[in-house]
């Protein structure tokens, strides 16, 4: 399914596209016509950043202002 082209008849439909790990749900819109399904199933997760602990180690308060001694 990932290598199939999105046709105008498929607009409004929902499909599951395998991204190498899971089946990702894809809802077809008009702008997707002519493209491959694989372009709409993301294969990577975005980075997650954790700020707890780093604020205090840098001497910053929660509002972003540095606490001066």
C-alpha cells in the first residue's frame, strides 16, 4: 500500500500505511492526489526535550530569568 499512488477516487477515505514499525492511519485529502502513500506515514519520531532539572542547574527560574546572587 505504501508504494501506491493516491487517486482522486480515494479522497475522503482513511487507510493504514505501514511505516516499517506500525500501521499509521492516513486520511486522504485533495492535496495528496498524485503522491505516494509512503510520504504521509512518518517513519521517525521527533526529538523530545526535558527541561526539568536543567533550569535549576543553569540557575534559571521557571520564567526564564536568571537568578543573580
